[in-house]
C-alpha cells in the first residue's frame, strides 16, 4: 500500500516537473519569436551617406592652403607673378581703350608685360614676405601691442616709417633697370615719381591695410595685398607706364650732375 502511494507521488512530481519545463520552453520560444518579429518589423539601418563631393573652388582653396603651408614663399611668388601680369594686362587694355579716336592704338606691349610679371613674381614677393613677418614679430611678439592697437601700429610702421618709401622706390628702380636704364636715369625716374606714388599709396592702402592687419591671419596678409593689388598695379601701369629710353642727349641730368657742372 505504501509502495503504491510512493510510486503515485513520484509519478505526480515528475508530471509537474515536465509541465513546468514545457511552460518555460514555450515562454522562451514565444519571447524569441516576438523579438524576431519586432526586429523584422524595424527598418533596416541605412548605410552611411557618402560625403558630398567638394566643389571646384573648395578643392582649389584646400590645395592652395596646403601649398601655402608647405612652401609659403614659392606659392606667394607664383601668386604675385600671376596677379601682377593680370594687372598689367588690365592697365594696357584701359590705356588702349582711352586712345582718342583717329590716333593709332599703342597695342599690347609684350616687354612691359614681361617686366611687370618679373617684378611681381621674382623681385617683390621675397621682400614683402620678410616685411610682413617682421611686422608681426616686432609689433606682436617684441612690443606686445594690444589687439586693438595692433593694426594701427603695423600701419604706421609700414606706411610712414620705412616700407612705403622703400617699396615704391624699389618698384620704379627695378622696372627702370629691367628696361635698361642706367643709374642716373633710374635715380631721376624715382625722384620724378616717388612723391606722387606715395600720395596715391597713402590714400589707397591705409584703409586696406588697417582691415588687413585687423581681420586677416598673417599667412594670408600678403595674398590680400596681392589681390587688392590688381587695382593698384592697374593704376601704376596707367599712371607710371615704363617710358622708353630717351636718347642720351635728351636725358635729364641727375642732381649730382647738376652740382658737378656748377
């Protein structure tokens, strides 16, 4: 009797264990199926969008910035040469367009164009590169001028202390030398044109340089000057065109020659 009772109890316990196990399996299956259905219902993740292609101006700006960082002086020399060449072409075109009716147009002066390009690409950029770095060193690092006064300090040094006088005399002297003038002719050319060029420079460049020194990083300050110089070089090529060499008997004597003759 007791043996039958024990057997029946064991049977009932096994049935209950089997029922509980089957319920657990059914729960796991149903939750897995629900998770699978939920995952299937969710939209598949989108592939990351390909980066938009840069425009041509953006690509050129990035390439130019890399060149400027890697080789600043050659990059500035190439930029300056191109812009001086464009400025001279603009100046010659304006001169031709202003020729009075009935008079022969002077045409395109290849020699003048080459001289302007040589000055802009070879003779001017190295000195200008040193000049702008010197201004940054002496005003910002050596004198530690405040941010508010820094553009004014640089402008005064550039326009009234040394650079304006030197750069304009240098411009006329180099173009005269490239044209084949002798020392006396070059001296007379500089003496005849320097004051008029300086007055025009102060009227034109003082406001430009105040803005340049205020808002433009050092590495781009010369480039701003070169871009604005499209207008300036056009003015120079119109106001002070490289005159052809005068005959020796027509040459004006330099002041030293005058003093000697006396």
